[in-house]
C-alpha cells in the first residue's frame, strides 16, 4: 500500500495523472506539459509504474503511458481499507470501564 500512496504524494505525479486521465500520452507530451527534465520525468514515471497505477509501452524511442484500470481500482481499495471505520460492541473508549 505504501508504494501506491507514494505515487500520489508529489505534485508533479498528480499533474501527470491528471494529464493521463484523458487517455494515453507520449512521454514527449508529458515533458512539454509539466516542464521537467527527461530524467526527472523518468523518475516520476518509474514511481507511478511501480505502483501499478500507470502502465507504459514503448513505441520507437518513446514511451507511451496510460492509467491502469486495475491499478486505479487497487488504489481505491487501499484507501477504502485504510479509512473504513469498523465499530464493534467491544470497542470502548480507554476511559469507559
């Protein structure tokens, strides 16, 4: 789960995900839009791809990236799992005895 949330904790990666939300993009287009160096973009894309949220495919000398439906679903499940409140009859405040 930490790998997934790491992918979301950077402004540039959020910008990349917003760009990819409209469909597959070539790395050259991402470079133009987010105004970072190619090594910096590669770093961000590695983190996004390692999380499973983004997938890449090579075409010629360029990589093309898109959001993975399966990866996005897993990220949503992670958030839901971590934020779901489970109340039971046995749950008591530390002050209630």
